[in-house]
C-alpha cells in the first residue's frame, strides 16, 4: 500500500468537535491536519455594535471550560480601551479566580481526558470504577477550584460578578477564609494527583518549536506581563497582535495564528519552559521529581506542566488569598468617566495565551473586536507535531498508530469551541 | 441481587451541537452526584467521557445542548432525535437560541465577512431553538443550566415524571434570598418576566437578570418593557432581549395575546 489515508472523524475527550486527516505516501507524511467541526457563531462579529459592558457577558459563552479567562481578558482589554486603572486588590481577586479556573480545567483534562490514554481506557466510567479513590480526589480538587471561582465570580461556569472597572459584588471575607482553611487539604490532593502524572511513562517524542508565554519579574504570570518567546523576543500585547498573522485556510472555519510564518506553542508547557523559576515551592518540588529537563520539546510533557501548574495554582490561592484578606478592596469598583478608545489585553488561559482587543466609539458601542485564542495559536503547531510523530510511528499497526495520534492531540488539551468562536 | 442490577439502566446520550459545551461542564461540576447517576443511567454516548467505536442505535434519553449552526449539527440533531425515545434540550442555546441567536437580529452576511476571509463553504444559518426543528420532549433552560435543577429533573424523568418548571419569576427566589432589588435601583432587570429556578444566581452576583431562562408564559411583557424604557434606551432594551434569544419568544407571546 503506497498511499495511506488516515481519517479520524471525531477525536473524543477534547473540548468541542474536531477530526484529523493525514496522507502518507511511501512512509512519507505528506499531510497531517486537525479539522475543526464546530459551526459559525461569529462572536467577534456579534460583539461589534454592542455596548462596551457586554463583552464581559458574551465572551465567557465562547467556552464552558474556560469562561473565567474570557470574562477577565475582555474586562482587562476594555479597561485598557477606556483608560481605567484598577487597584492592586482587584488584580489580586482576578488572579485568585484564574487560579481556581486553572485548577478545575487542568484537573479535568489531566484526570478524565488524558490519563485514560496512558491506562488504555476508552470509557471514563471504567476509569472511575478502577480508580475510585483517585477519582474522588480529582473531583474534590476540581470542586475546590470551582468554589474559588464562585467565591469571587458568583458562578463557576459563566461568572457573573466581575465587570469593567471592578466587581458587581465583592467576595465575602468569611467565605474566602473558609476556602483558605481548606486550601492545605487541596494542596495535598493536588500533589497526590500530580504525582500520578510524574509516574507515567511518556512517549519519546521531540520537535523543536517556539514557546510563547507571558513573563513578569518574580511571578508565574497568568493575568499580566510581557509576551516573550523562547528565542528571546519580547512584545507588548499590542505589538504581538500587530506582529502575528491570523489566517484562514480556504476550506476551514478557524482563523489560525502564526508568528514570522512559523508555528508556535502556547500553554502549560510554554509557561513552564519560560517561567519555571517563579513557581511556588511545592510546585517546584513536583517539577524536580518529574525529572523533566527544561526546556522540554516533548509536547507530551504539556501534561506534566499542567500537573505542576495545578499544584502551583493552589499555592497561588493560599498566598494571594492571604494578601487579599490583609488588604481587602475598599470599594467594589473604580469611578471612571467614559471615553472611547482602542484597548488590548493578553492573559494566560489554561490552554495558553488569549488576546482580546476592542475599539469602542464615543457612543459607548464597540466598533471593532478581535479575539485570538490559545487553540487557534497552537493548532498548526499540533499539525506539525502530528506530521513528524506519524512518520516516527510508521512501523506501528494502524490501530496503535491512531491511538498514539489521539494521545498527542489530547496532550495538547485543545479547545475547539475557543478556536472557532 | 440488588435492584440496580436487575433493573435495566437507561441508555443515555449527551450530545453537544455548536456551543460552549458549558452544560456538560455543569454536569461534571456536580462531581460525585453526577457520577452517581450512572447507577441508573448508562452513558452510551458522551464524547467528553468516552471513545466509542460504533454508536448505539437506540437511546432512552438524549440530552442535547447547543444549536444546529452547521449542516453537520443539523444532521446530527435529526439522527439523535430518530434514535431517542426522549429528547431533552439543555441550556439557553438549545432552548431559546442563546447567544448565537444574536445573529438573527443583525446582517449575518456582513458579520461572517467580518470574521472570516473565505465564507462560501460556511453555513451561516438562522439560529433556532431545537423545538423548531425536531420534537423536543422537555427543556431545561439557563445559560448555563442550574446543576442542582438538572440532577433533580433527571431523577424525576427516570421515574417518568415530567414536572413543569414552575411559572414563577426570578424575583420569587431573589426576594426569598433577600437580595437587593436592582429594578428599584433603575437597573434593566428582567427578573419579573423571566422563569425562575436559578436561585436568582445573577442577583446574588450583583447583576440584573438578563432572561437566560426565557420568559414566563403569562406575564405582561409590554408593561415591563415600558418600565425599563424609563431608564434605558430602546437600543439597549432591544439588545437586552436579543442577548439570550428571547426577543422572538416575546414577540410571539405578544402576538398570541392579541
């Protein structure tokens, strides 16, 4: 068989719908491409013409697994457009919310979506049955993440309370304190779960690529910072948005992103490679125990990076929660006089960089909107990885090969609903 | 032999059409309570949870979230309907049209060109709730739906009980919980005309109700709109009613009243 065609109509256990196709001619992988299978919602288009306060409500609906980051990135971009400065206490609350989201998103992906690949389990019900104790731990940890979001945002899926200029409701001190009392237990759970991922055996696969993430001195940043690349470039969010190419292949329904004509990687593995020195101590320990040498170019290590971040995020909640309780916000919002403008923000979603950009007219309505999601940024990098990996898997039986392909796709933790917003 | 073993489990499909898939995460967020449902439900089709080689030919219940925005979505919806004894629409997109239904109120050809360079191959259909396309047996509204309500309904449906979601406004729970009335503050709150059951969570969060659970059956919408127009512009009101896709439902209700 000289020409082989691989087609996976639906990759299960990822967020949103996607398939995969590849052509192999005499062992040479000619084509390897992820195919998104989500309809056109046109969120950016729908936001144009709407009031400037609405993207904070509309954009979380892009994605049910990472609504918090869309909510907050849109708020931050809008504050940039309107020239609003928010006090440190608000940023602390936002960072706590984001840590909560990272815990629930990573715990879900790690335990329920990727782990079964390593255990050769197709149906998670069997995972739940065979690993009852661990399942319970994963659920409890996710719950801690969700309740952290709820304490500040009032609801985990599609948060309510954060708005341009601050909050509609400030968190209850006692509720935050209760969370902090529970945090040591959550940390224990996170470490236990992270250790599971340190003990797995990862496929031996490497391909050099460019890593991009936020960077900020003394922080493992999620909410703010410059954008840096592993080859040493540095951008503001605005420079980055100007520099990248957003492009659509004629038969697709996604605007992919490249930088200097090259694919690049964002997400936990990028953050770990670029910022590991700023992890909290317990997360550092997990990283050390993983024996992963950084920088790592093995995309499967995105799983370890998420596990490390899950521990880090609990430590972040413990640290910032205390910071906030020592110095809580006095007002729930800053006063501002409306003035239109063009604003941009870049934050770190669980799956990587997220950029929101809004131009608001003096009539208070949105004139332009541009959103670049992490999966749109890394999907072409995943194609390149799959192309090389398929070549390396040439000797394997087709069933085995397809399982490995799925495993690599899931290691990336793609979110197709974000990608196709 | 325990009862659960002798009784056959209900075969269930959980299907997402184009959407944020938030309803699936709400289910997941119920943690052990959600997993406990598998004592009497067999998750025969749930792509977030499992990889199946061949999909079963029959489901007792299909939960469908999202809207049929693509040709594939539409085919999938019809296929699932054909295979299922009961089809339950979950979340605002499936029940009302949801956020994507905003498309219906703007020039969607312009909007698609705003977002994509190549558009010929893309379906850019009018957005409709599921019940306008296939027979829907039950609806659980909300953006997202309330997790506790979902669990309650599933447990009742298993016994063949389909309780109608009470025709009580969001204000009922808002007042029971002693939240501040934002309408009195001059905020454009849709609480009085919106179906409750959400525990007035938005009011808890300090935000007005924007109607994601859809309008009540017998309620004076015109009066409420007049009230809101004292504080907000017509454009603002119009946008508010478009947000979760209730504008057409309200117009339809008004037509019926006349």
